[in-house]
């Protein structure tokens, strides 16, 4: 996925482009900003450097993204939008495929995103996150937590109650912290740590689904969907 795939309506901008030509120029600028971010780090994300990389005038860039903070916020918003789209796709897949190992499917999917989204890693592991981006990240995690809730409901592993919302939030916070540490250790993700994350989250999920009563037909949700595949 690349910056032009982001929903520009989700990107915080000084001015929203209305015409197709303006939207294309903004996508060009965001692609250039990501190249600078990956190659040179957050410190290099200045309007002058990005405008040069995009081969547009600084004035043209400034009408949408006036400074480094705006560039960071816009890139982060694009990453959040694409990750949340991936979660929506997984929710739909869960209903259709009836996963045997939901933890493995979900963690592998998002580890794959970490591996391919070099800009996301460069932004999160740098030191230039803005307060607006940190606030947006908290909201992003709440939406991702709701995605976990929807996956568990799609798999018929829980009831839609207040506790399930907390479960989703706890799972996302734990998975995100472990994934970040795995990728700090190894650009491809520390495989051993990621496997430990699966073990931990499978145990947590097993404990969660055990709180809910047996499903119709006498099959407990805890008896399907929490065991590692192949075990």
C-alpha cells in the first residue's frame, strides 16, 4: 500500500483539494514525503525537502501541508486509514472463513503490514511524532479494538457486551507493543518474540471465550478457534 491509497478525507490538511488535478498533486507530495521519511528519517521532513523530492513548488505544497508537523500528521493518517481498512477486510473474512486460529490470522496479517509499510515503521520509531498524531493513534487503537470485537462476534466466540470492548482494547495494546518491539529488534520482525506474542494472546483469548456460555447446539466457542493451527 502506498500513500495515494489513503482516503484523503481522513488526512488533516490546511485546505482540502477539490479538483482531480489537486488531489493527484497531493498524492504525489505524500509519496515524496514517504520516500524522504524512509530514506532520511523524520528530521528530513521539511516542506523544502519534500517539495524538492516531489518536484513541486514550496508554495504549492504549503497550501495543503504548511510544515513538518502537518506532513507527519498526514502520513500517519494515511497509515491509520489503510490499517483500519485491512481490519475491516479481516472482519468480513472471519465471518466467511471460520478461522481455527484467529490470533495467528490476525497477528500474521498485521505483522505483514509492518513488514511492507516502511514509512509507518520509520515514523513510529523516530522521535518526531506530534501531539496530534499521538491523539490520532489513540483513536486509531480504539477503532482497531472495535475490529477485534467484531472479529470475535463474527466467529461467534463471545457476546456483544461491555466487557468485550475492553477485551478488544487490551488485545490491541498488547499486540501493538509486542509487534513494535519485535520490529525494533529486527527489520523483518523478531520471529521468536512474535511467536511468544501468539502464545500469550491465544491464552488470553481462551480465557475470554471461557467467560461466555455454551453456544446453541452445545459447542462452546472456547472449543473452536483458540487452538494454534496444526496442534
